[in-house]
C-alpha cells in the first residue's frame, strides 16, 4: 500500500532527492522509504520551491514530519526560503542541520558562547536562530550583512506578535544574546545594543497631520542641529516641535507655515503644557515645561539667525513665559548612611555590584562614565595609580586618583574577565556592554540591605563632593575631581555645608546659651571694673542725696535749695528758713557751681555738712542756669529725683518739676 502511494507520486527533480539522501547517508542518518517519500511529497506539491512561502501558513504546516525535515535541509542549504511566519510557528531545529553542514562554524560559535558565560542549551538556541537567518535570506552566515541581521530580527519579531503563544519577549532575549555571540565570533562588526520600541510610524503619521510648509521648515532645522547636538537633545527638540505643530494644526487650521505663527499660539502651547498630565500621573514638572519652551524658542531664534524665509516677523517667546526654576540642593547621604551603604555593598555576592558601588562612592563618576571605562583605564603616574575617566557629559576626559582598595578590586575584576573578547570595555555582561539598569539595581539592593530607603547612583557622586568639602577640600580640587567645567557647578556643594555660617552660628549659640543659663541676679561680689565705674558715675550725678562735688571750704551752691526742699518736707522738723530773693553773689555762685560740677571727678565727691541725708520732696519750680538740663533718675533708696548736668544747648532753660513719690514709703514727699 505504501509502495503504491509512493509510486503514485509524480517524480519531480529526482536529482535533488538523491542528493538529499546521499547527504543523510554521509552523516550516518536513516535513508529509508519514509525519507524518500517525504522529499517527493514536497516536490510533487510545490514543484517550484520559490512558491512555498506564498502558500497559506496552515498549508505549509500541514506536511508530515519527514517532509518538514526535507524543508529544513532545503532552507539551511539555501534552496528554499520558508518565510518568517513558518519559522516562528513551526520552530524547526535548523541549528542541527546547520551544525552538520558547517561543523567548524558550530564549534567556534559554541566555544565563544561558553566563554561569554552562556550555558550549552542557551548557546544551541542562539545557533538555531542563526540558522533561521540563513533560511530567511538563503545565504551562509559569513555572507550576511548588518542590514540582514537587523531586517531578520524585525521579521521574526513581527511574526511572533501575529502568532499567539509564541513568546515575543523570550524570542527578543534570545536574539539579543545571539548578537553578542555573533560579534565575538567576528560574524558582525557592531556591538550588540538594546533597542527601544520603534515609533517611527507613529511619528510619521503625526507629522502628516501638520501643514507641509511648517513640516519642511521644522525638519530642516532638525537636520541642521543633528550635526552639532547629541542625539538625545535632537530627539527632545523633535518631540517639542511635533507637539507644538500638532496643537497649532488642530486648533488653528488657517496657519500653513511658521511665518504665520502668532503670540497666541505660544500662549496656548504653554497652557497646554501646564494642563497636560505627565506619564507617571500629575502635571508636568516645571523644569519639563521650561525645557519644552526653551526648545521652541531656540528653533525660532535659529530661524532669525539664518534669515530664513519662513520665520515669524517678531519674537514670540520671552523670559517671562518660563516658570521659575527650582534650585534644590543636591541629595546626598550623610556619613553614617554612606558607611552603612558601603558595608552592605561589600557583603553582596555579585562582584560587579561590589565594584560598581565602590567606584561610584570613591571617584564620584557619573553612571555613564563608569560604563565607558576601558581595560586600560588604570594608569600609573609616579608611585600612584590613577583612573582615566572617558569623555562624558561635559565632552572632556580626566584622571582621578585611585584608592588602593579600589585598585585591588579592579585587578580582581580584570583577572576574571575573558581575554578573547572583541570589546575593550572594562565592564561587560556576557560580552555585551553592561546596562545602566544593573547599576541602579545594585545600588537599590545595597540601600535596602542597609535600611536606607531609595538611593540612586548619582547620590553617591553628591555624597563624595559633600564629604570632600566638609573636610576642607578646595572647590577647585572638587571641580577637577568631578569633571565640572566651571566653579559655578561646584559651588552648589558649598551651600550644603557652609563653614562660615556654621562657625558664626555656633559662636552666637554659645552666647545665647550663656544668657539662658546665667542666674537671674548677680552676686554682690560679681561687680566688675565697668560696673563699678558706672555706679560711681551715677552717684556722682545724683542731686539731693547728700553728695556734693564742691570743695569743703566753699559754700554749697545748692545749700539754700536743698534746705528749702528739706524744710518743706513733711518729715523735716527743723531747718533755717529760705530767703525769698537771691542776691547777686548767690546767683554767681550758682553759675560757678553748675560749671564746676560737670568737671569734677568721682574721687572729689564728699559729704557736705549742710546737705541732708535724704530728700523726700523735689523742687516745684526753679530757674536753671545757662548750660544745664534736667534729667530724671532714680536712686537706690527708691526716691525719684532730678539731676543737673551739662547741656549743649546754649541759653537759659526753665524746667517745671513735679513732686516725686518715695518708692520706699509709697507716699508723696
């Protein structure tokens, strides 16, 4: 029956069938009638092998197992191109067939994969994908170009997205690992790279909604700045212009070119930025709004500088349109937190995690600068070792001193690094550049182990700068260590720990604490020199308390006034009566006493025999001589009195004085 079915099949290309059977026989494989019938069945159904991939997918998958083996052999030898959908849906093991046809390539590929750290099963999966690319393009691996590798990757991923349950993520990971092995096998000359989702079709559809004149002007501007700015900056500028152009085209269809833009369009775009939600929720940060407006203003200014025909007649964006930017201090770890982080990092079993955190904490490098280090980055200058930091954000490179402990860790890392890698990067993960997310994961893990919460790699850079400036390192040295192009970038760390502010604050704090801790009343023996001088000066200026600065042999100028006041006191029982009128001699003596009282010293003060011991009543009204003024004062006995001392105002003065109250007795005198 089986022979009848085989005889019923038309004989098509018997030479190809015989060659296939001979190949299997040379490999020691089975060549019975099932193998022959499988090959003849395919050729009978599809005489022209070019028509195979044009068949519906279900029809291509409907052949039996032996026929699919023949299809695999035809695909690997370049005689048939089955299509990406067939390869994804069927998942043929083409790597086994390719290993038999290209044994040397298979051996070299597997050895390279093992050197990179891949297991044999993973390496064989990569080699199987390599055979899929051979089947897609009908060429041998050494004949494929970089464009073929990129196109084949795209075709396989698109087919996996269209066919359910085919593991797009697993396929993408396998393709990425294959690129690494291909590079180190010298089958490609491009380092493997992670690719973000391509949204070129989305951008093209959005630009198609913008008027052609505006699109041409903006695209020309983007082409010009692409030669001078970083790709990330150009990408941000393209996003800003595309958003602005779409908003204008949606809300004002009458605008056909950039020259027709008005101030209201900029104001509407600014309002739209303030109202639109961010990707993670909430409004856009004011720094993002400033960046978008800055990109738009830069576009308009360049048009003016280039004297472009399609430009607005006047400037549309001004400084007042930008939100006020925050100037927060850098976030850093204090000494205790930094010590906990390093202690936790040293306990990590991953050598890369230990080395990465030590490098960031001891050199202050940026994350991208660390990932760009090369195997020859460690150099010896004199007796010290230095680390060469590659060109980074500031477009400059630099040398930083290398800590001995860090030098030991780097030597150990280089010792275990494979020597056959085609990359000169210091940090590689299975032959490919280390992803920045791995550094973030290492820092995050160490911070969690130390109980510090969220810590970012860039905080270690701020921590080193803060520690350095707190310990007296100059701003110039810190700027050289961190790779700053100007001291204005470094002065921000001086705001974190200002020693001048700290010294003055603690000096004032000591005085304030002394004031708080001082007793409420000073002891009697605590009177110093200045206090004694003030007390004597006050006593010298007192009047009516029995002290007089005139010599004893001279009559007291204030004798009559004092006696009169004393006699009018309710407590005064005797005293000579006062005369109602004064003689010329008495007025002259008054003037002389007033001038001499201001020049006398405290040592000449004596007790006048005619002056009473105390005075309870002040003068009701008196004529003061020229050059004297009246000042109210208090004496220790509690009696408020008036004193006379020198006045700069020339001329006579008349002062009305009221009775004072005795504080000791609580009654008028």
